[in-house]
């Protein structure tokens, strides 16, 4: 999952080297902390938050299969 | 940029470097060795043709989410139609009101557009879109008939923008009814009403 987030985000931003994803796993939930380079925040969020919403929806569906919840935090 | 040249001290390193420039995975490219000396290898990486690329990309996204997908890709004059089938997990992939399906469609098109800008892709899970479209057409027709018979307005369940277009298209074929919406956002509702000319 972590790899997938990294792969998608790296494909969208201008500075792929500055993309960093951290996974903090809890018992019932997983938190993904996504860091992107300066100025790339908008690219990850997208028009009206569409890109961020799409990424969140996909990881939520994946986690649902394992009966878990997910949170994706995006930090510049 | 569909083609890139890269160098490295051995073959793997050269490919790795090229993949970094393109920001793709090895499954998405074909490679060709341009020159090879003892301490440097030069390779040319090119993105696979659309059908193969689409297949590898979708397969990667779904398998890393823990699904075991069976992907069938068909091409017609409208573009590529991609149908995903899984065992027992189709409902999760479709999501509430097709929410997850929308997200998959968005991410896949977005990632494919980098290399194939004019490609038209329609993502589907077990023919859900086809079923939903047929269902909506039939429902719109049935309700329109009742409206014509009774002369009273009737509301449909809340629809997404695309679903509303399907209903609109169908109703344009039927004379004597018109369509308007009330409310905004989640409470937006489509009303089918008898049009003035039928009175």
C-alpha cells in the first residue's frame, strides 16, 4: 500500500525525490503520512480535492478488505 | 516523453536509472541495450503500447491493494473498455454509488495521460456501468410513462452527474415529459414532470 501511494504521488509531482510516505500502523487503523516538496501540494490535492479524494478512496477500499480504517495526511 | 536513454555501471542499474526518469515500474516499459562496455551500459527504455501499459498499470494498482484481479481490455471506436473482475470483492471495488470505481477511473486515466495524452479509457467492475446504465434507462422510461398517465410529477433517487445525463438522454426520446432538478449537493433530486405541450 505504501508503495502504491508513493508510486501514484511520484508520478504526479514536480519533485519526485522529495516525496516521502510513512506508515503508522495501529490495531484497527493505519495512518499514512505523505510528505511532498514545496509547491507540489496542489498537484497532490488536485482540482477541488479530486486527486486526494481518489487516493483516499482507493486506500480505504483496500483497507476495508482487511477490516481496517485508513487516514491519509498530506504535509508539505 | 515516452522514450528515454539512461546509463549505469551494469544493466540493472541502467534500467533503474531510466525508470526513475520516467517514474514508472519496469513492467510498463520495454528496454533495448544500446551499447555495453566493461564499466558502462547504455539502455533505451520505451513505454509499452497503450493496451499493455493499461493492463500492467491496473494490475499493479489492484494487486498492491490486496485484490486478485482478472482484467479484460476491449477496444472499440470509443476507446478502451477495461473490465475488472475479482472473486467476491467486486462490491468493495465499486463502492457506495460507484465511488471507488470513480476513484479507480480517475487515477488510472490520470496516470495513463502522462504518456498517452489522447487515450479514452472507461474503467468498469464486472460490467457495473453497463448494468447501471440499462437500469437507469428502464427506470426513466417507466417513470415517464406513469407521469404521462397521471399527469403528476415524480422524483427519482439522487443521481450522480453522469447518471443524470443518461436519464436526460433517455427522456429526450420520450415526448411529453421534461426534467428539472431541485436542491443542491447530496440532496439534489431529479424530477420528471409532464411538459406544457402535453396539457
